[in-house]
């Protein structure tokens, strides 16, 4: 659906625009995101308090220092904890810390768990590819703490993530359904599936990485730096490292973002190709097996899959480089800091318990620095996914080609006025077509294969827009009418029937979801389908399998015709409705259509003379132009006429002639 070269043109400016657009999409969920932010800040605050009980144990139990005599002061948020220990013996201090820890286990989980983990505990197993990792993004949720607080934060964010992803997937799916039919003539259905399933979860990371991660990280750095200045001012190097660890890692990754963005988009496009290969092979499984093309399909899939993994490994290499860079920077900073701390403890400027505090704080700095440093880096993968989503959202859909007007009642007259149409590649299909039909008529469109019959019929429900001329409904231009009104007034039965893995009744009701069972049965009877439907194991409640695999071609076609008949549309278009029917069934259907035309305008594309000659008017099409119109007898009286030559060829060459 998009140019394979698109991944080379995704620059920084467009990246920022895509991020801004993603944030506009999640703006309706700002309250849920704000609650997540508050819960995250509370969780970080709890984690930052965790090292101080360890300092109390080391200084006042292990080292035996009297409470309140440590060389480094406690910050105001930890001072109340120390005040509780005043006057207690070392043994009582241990039990006090144990009691506090038990309460902490209930509220925030095991001691130190939150400080050591910044990832969700409920992630699914994932493969080494974008698709399966996207499933975790669709359910992304995390908490710095465990226990009751962590469980509540996790579940709250999970619900918010599901709502955001569901709404984006629904938006994209609805846009795909509303695209003009010609859009899928040169585009892969597999690519569309990949975008809906595996590109849309990118919104999760964009949402939380932009709206939550920076604020939580800045808050963490601010608290740590302030605490360092308050309690450890004797060691300026520690304060400096705490303040600049995150910016140093962030700056060091900026040079990697461009290539990461391009590799991510290339990986997604290769994954979409693989999905498309699977979709095409399974959709045409009968042809693959009957022609012995299984080996070729397997080779095609293997090539696409190998290319997908190869491109994903190229993207994953950038992640490994980032992790290595972060590790080197953080380990280097930590080694330098703790070297200074050891000297300060030896000199008596700090206590042994300060090691516990500084370890906990530097662990938080490492987590924060990693999150901040990887922020812009990780967004490149998400932006690549959002680009593929918005590429579809931005496409013009059928509704964009129509106005919002609705006629006061059902349409009674349809007219094509000087209609011409060219396909996007410039191929002409229609040239100056004039045709008018009214409810109560049956018009047959006749001509050789490729003459333009189906293209002409596609203009009636607005499947395609004329490149010149107009289609009118009761003297109103089709372009001025609401697309849903147009589709409600024109029912289309395609030459290749399409059925769904659902019951017979549900398949017929696609033409009219409000149809009663009596109406469904009547439509099936009119289409000549009632006998074989009643012979099915569960009648109208029988499931048909994938694409109606349990039925013959003729049976599928009769159900498709029933679907069109059960609709209340005043215009019914049938593309080769009798092509797969036996003569007896065809005669019954033609008779039924005569009854239907009293309340509809019937437009039938047909090759069989027995169907054609029953029409009130025949429009003979040649090279995109209507060159003859009239009744069967009238056209047959024209010596050398195009329709007469067509009939003579049919009489002489096919057994279906009258």
C-alpha cells in the first residue's frame, strides 16, 4: 500500500510531526494518562525511600553507631523514619525494620523489587520479530513497585492501553473498509492485516514515552540530585554524576536515531510482505494444491521470512549497540562514584550505611538514565509503525468523494450522463456513456469480455468515480449524496460470490441485517437456494466454513443473489447472476427477477441469451461505449448490428443459446 522506498524518506521533521499527531489521538485519554503519571510518581517516591532502612540497619545495628550520630544528615522525607528509632536498642531496631518491611511487602511487594525492575511482569513470550513484540506493546503496562500499589497501577494502565489500541485499530480498520474498491487492485490484503494488527500498537509507546517517561525521569533525577546535595554535599563528584548521567546517555544516542528509524520501517515492511505471502497462499490454497505449486509457495514464504528476520536483525543490532553504550557509560560513572565514596567512608566523611543509599540511588539513576537515553531511540521504531498507520488514515475514502445530502425517499431513477473513466495507470474503461434506468425496468449490459460492463456497473454504487461526466440519482449528482445513502439504495451481487464463515442466514442477512427469518427464506426461494439450504444439516443455521468452502460455486452464487434480493435497495445490480447455474435453475431465477423488477431497477450483466432476452432494454457495450440500445427483437432486426453479431456468435458457438 505504500512505496517500499518510504523508509528512506522518513526524516526528523516528519518524525516530530508523527509524534505530535499521535499525541493528538491520545488526547481524549488524558485523564487516564494523568492517573498513570500520578501512580508512577507515587511508585518512584516509594522506591526512593527504600534504601534508608538499610542505612539504619548498617549504621545503627551492624556498626553500633548511636541513632542520630551518622556523619551525613537524613533528608526531610526520611527523617521521620529515623525519629522512630530514637531510644530503641539494636534488637528493637531490627524488629521495627522487619515490621515496616512486612507492611511494605503488602503495599509494594518484596523489598527492593521495584527498584530493580521497570518492566511489566505480565508480558507474553515474544519472538525475535516486530509482529510478536507488537502484541506486548498492545498490552503494555508497568510499575516500579509490586504489591497492592503495583497491582493497581499495572491493571489501571493495562485497561487504558487496551482502550487506546482498540480505538486506533478500529479507526484503521474502518478506514480500510471505506477505501475505494480499486485501492486493493494493486495492494496486498496481508499488508493491511499487518498494519491493523502489528503497526497500531506503536501508539502505546509513543503515548507513555512522551507523556509519562520524561516527567517521571525528571522527577527521579530531581529528587536524587536534591538528596545528594542535602545529605552528601561532602562529595561533589557524586552530585555531578547524578545530575549529568541521563543527559550524557541521551546525547550519546542521538547519532543512532536516523538509521534506527529507517531499519525499523524496513523491518515492518518486510514483515508485511511475509504476512501477505501467507494470506495469498492460504486464500488460494485450492489453486496451490491443484497445480502442485506448494514448493514454489514454500520457497516464496521462506525468502520473505528470511528477509523479514534479516531486516529485523539489522534493527535489533541498533538496540544492542544502545545497550552496550548505556552499559559502558553507566558502569564507568558508577565505578568512579563508588571509588570516591569508599575514600569518603575511610576518611570518616560518610558512614558505611551510606553505601546502601548510594547503591539504591545509583540504581535508580541507571534506570532513569537508560529510560531517558533510550527515549528518542525507542521512539524511532514506534514512529515507523505510526507512519504506516497514518498513511492509510490519510487516504481518501469513499465518503470523502461524496457529500452529505440524502434524498427524502428511495431513489426512483438513475442516469449516467457522458460518463468516462480511466484507471490510475491511464487505461481507458468508459468513454462518454449515456444510460438511464427507472424502478420497474430490467436493463441488460451486454458485450465482450473487457468491454467495460462491470466498470459501468461500479459507477452506480460509487465504487469508482467517473473521471468525466456525472451519475445522477433522481436528478441529483451522486457526488452530492451521502455514501451510506447511495449504498443503501444500490445492492450489488458480484460475479465471484463472497461468503463468510458464518451461518447461511447470517450470510444472507448481510444484505439486510434487520431481515426476518421469513424474508430470508423468501429471498432464498427466489434465488433458487431454498431446497439445498433446507437439505443442509442445520438448515439456515449451518455454518459455511471459510469462504463457503462447503458449497459448490453455483450454490454460493445463489446465496449471493439471495443476499441482494433480501436487501431493500431499489437498485439491484447483478454481475453474471446465472453463469454458474444449470438451465432449470436459471429459468426459475429469470422468472423471479421479472417479479423483482416491479419494485426495483434491475441491471444485469450477462452473456447467456436466455437471461439477456428477458430484459426490457439491452445496452450493448464495446470498448467502453454503448453503441446500441433497445429490446432483443428490435436489435435483432438491425442487419449487421453489433448485438445481432454477438447473438449469432452465441447461437453458433454455445449450447446456451435459445
